[in-house]
C-alpha cells in the first residue's frame, strides 16, 4: 500500500488528537514506519529528528535495545494480570525504586494509566483524605493561571488554558484560580534570576482568605509546559510548600512533563529542595514505550485510608490496566539506564550545547522575544514586537506554519502557540543538537522572509 492510500485510509477512519481535522486536507498525516534513536522514518524513507520526544515521552530514543529486550523478556512471562489482590515483580520493584528516588516522605505508590488519570487520582485522594480526617469543609482546589494538568474533566477543572477547557466549563469543578508566575511578562518588572517572587503574594493572599475550604494546591514545578514552557524561580515552590504546610493544604506536584530529568534534576521539585504531599508521574516514566502513571503519596495520606473495611475508607479507584507488567518493565529498565549511564550528569554538556547555539542565534533575532531554558528544555517565544513583547495574534498560527516548514527539512517541532521548544531524547548527539537548532532557525527565518 503506497503513501497516498495509507493517508486516505487514515483520514477515512481516524480522528487524530489535538487537531482540527480539516487541516489534514492540505497537510495529510506523516505515516511513520520505524524509529531509531532520536530519529523517525516515514514510509517514503524521509527522516525526522524528534526534537520534542514524541510529546515529551521518549527519553532514550526510539527502539532502544535495552528497553526493547526488557519488554520482550517480560512478554514471555506475563503480559497482564488484575492488580487487586494480585501483584507481580515488575510493579513491586518499580514501586521500590520510585520511593527511593522521589523526594523524601513519598512512600506509597498508586498505579494509574496516564497523566490525566494520575491527576484525577491525586485530586480524589486529597478530597477524600480531608473528608476522612475531620476537615470536611475542605472541598476546593487552587491552581494557577495558564496551568495544564490534562484533559479529563477533573484535570481540566484545575487547568487554565481556554483552548482546552472553555467549552466544558459548565461541567467543571469550582476551582480557585490564582495568577501564577509569568516571568517573561512580569507585572512587577522583575527578572526571574533576581526577583524575590513578588508574584507569590497573590497566592498567599488567596490562601490566607480561603484556606478553610481548600483541599490542595496543584502546580507544575518549575515549568508550565503546555502554557508555552513558562519557567519560574524555585523560590515560588519553597514559599508554596511553607504556606500549604501551615494551613493543612496538600501540595500536589504535577511532574508528568517535567519529571525524570527534563529540568536537569531527576524531579523538578528538587530545585527547591521540597517534598510535595502528592506527586504525579507519567510521560517519561516508561521512556515513551507504554502508558503508565504513578501517584506517590506520604504515609500521612495513606494512613487516612487504612482501616477496617466496614469503616468504608478505602480508595475505590481503579483502571483495568493498572500496574501493567510490560509498562512496569519498560519503566524499570529506563531507571536502570539513568543510574548506570549517569544520564543527568551527561545531559549537562548537551544542555549547554543547546543553550550556546540557540542564544547565539536568538539574541539578535527580530522576532524572538526570549529564549529560556532549564535542563534539557529550551523554548523560543516568538513575538511581533520585541520592545513591547506583543504576541502574534493566535489566528495567524505562526508557530504552526513554522512547524510545517521545519518538517520539510526533517525536523519535528510541535509549537505551543507562539512558542517553539526543544525537548529531545537524552541520547541525542551533539551534531544532532547543532542541526536541530540551526534547522529550526532556518524554518523561522523562511517564514519571516529573513535571508
């Protein structure tokens, strides 16, 4: 079957995610046949550098031999089993390793299927905890502006990106939204490197007024990813941890996108030396192989559910594929690679390479307002006017059009509105990094008509 036939069948039967399907009329789907390392290959033999780790999930390249073999070995032993009253070695070993490497105090692991599911679990756990510990008035959640935590109804309720949630607002929870840190367009005129997180005053004021009704604050540590890779100082998290502890409010760290080394630390919370009450993990957990998520909680939360069955305090939440052995095996081998290959240390030179090359091209570019980076995440914010930081109108689809130009060059970017970002697999080579950045700028310049 040739490419045209495959694309025709695709569009006859498939509704693609996060897409206006009408766009596919003149920009049909790229049909991928195989992956190798940092690259994808389509059925026509074209090669694409996966600069966004296939929606931020891939850590160690496509078809990694070590992870392939771990999954194959597990496949011959056990593919799946009910996880209520049953268990298996990969899940047990994974839970043990996760408790070892996550911030102190997170000692109990609940398994789910994906990032949105993990957030749903976290919200339900926090709510039920307060119902069972004498704080029944605590029924609401706090989230920050431009937050993204997934697309199921509970997750959308604590998100704040209208593109995803506006139409569903009649169905959503009554969440308290607080203006979050916006360092590029800081209302206090500060720089993120030197500020005292004056913006936290807004969170502090809301919590002091409404703490009696608040179950938890949920936040993406260090980077608001879907908002456009908005990065903020660690001090914001430090202050948030302190005030949540003061008022018996759970701090939920959504590390779905930023965990497992993306920010330069194994977990983004480590930048602030804090431990949340609940941490949500997914995406890079299985190195991009299979759906899996974890919600890791403190003993204090776990103990609020531990009682005689007749007290009806159990957490009755489940997924059919909870604790899938194949996914757990992939996750285990990924963690082995982190340890044995000293990945976080080796990533430092790669992050520096991204920084050096990108800054050299971005600093004088007329349409790049800011290049920001933390660890292996780098983001370019495109603006119409650098002096005023005026954004391009969303209707122009500037990022999307640059994305299409980059694909023609063999580079896979996935813009977030007017923000282009780099989040490559950790096995990316330095020569690939140089090509990735220069090719991105080639596409940017072509769009703007710059020689």
